[in-house]
C-alpha cells in the first residue's frame, strides 16, 4: 500500500506541474556559463545575482538586468556555454509593461533647441530616467526591448534583445520557469520558435 500511495503522490505531483506549465509560454532564450546553467536547472527558474549587475553594462545595451534574445541559441557561444529557454506565466507576461528603447532621443533644452541623448550602452540612470520621465512607466518593472546590437560576428541581424529588471527575476514576478541544455541541438529539439516580440504590445518603436 505504501508503494501505491507513493506512486499516486508522484502522479499527482507530475499532473500539478503540467497544469502549472500549461499557462506558461516561451518568452526568450539565454546563453550562460555551465555554472549558471546548473543553478537554473536546480531551481527551474532564471537566476540573477546582484554582483552580475556590476558587470551588466559591459554586456547589456539596455542597462542593468537579465538579458534574453528572441532566437533560440541566437547569441554566439563558446563550446563550454549552455543554451537556456525562459518561460513565463502567459497572463502575467501579457500584463507587464514593455518598452522599446531607442538608440537615442532628442531632449528639449532652452530656446526651443534639443540635445541628443544616447540610450544604447548608456548608464542605467539615463535609461531609467527615459523610461520613467518620458513614458511614465516604472523602470524596475518594465521589460526593455531593442535590436540585439553587438560587435560579435555571425549573429542574426534581425535578432532582438530583451532585458528583464533584476527585481522582477528575484521576486519571480512573471511566474518564471527555465531550463538549460548543454548542446545547442537539445534546445532546438525543445523549441525552434523565434519569439515574435515585434508583434507584442510594446510602447514605442523598434528603432529610430
């Protein structure tokens, strides 16, 4: 009887897992180190450490946060890096605020003139000010989007980049689920879908 009850519990646990996943959808992909992949696979959640944010501006053109792309295994990788899929609760993903970050914007100055303010690769404070003052959105809760600008060769020119605020990751605000694969083909066996971010309801425009 003990074995039977254990089997029933395992079945119910598996069913509850499938039901909870049924409301989720793929929101993007990420290339990570083996160490980060192990943490993600243990937690089944995307992982973000505050210390990463200190280095974020070396890698993210959209400021501090958790960077994804919309093409599976789209970011060029080294042989020892892993390929991850990130999913979120569909309802929460629909509801969260989203914004395209332009390359620059023209900020009005005295006497009717304007000053060009660069946003891609700008300091986090500059990007936050643009989001909050120019659009009225909460920068710590808003998903940021842009073309995936990079000096890296062999990258899809049409690929897009998203940055999720660190607090949203740490507080699991979108009901995240994640898994990483050691081989690129393993990820592609799971999903070959390019996520159509350009069809989502996002404030602003994809580029200037």
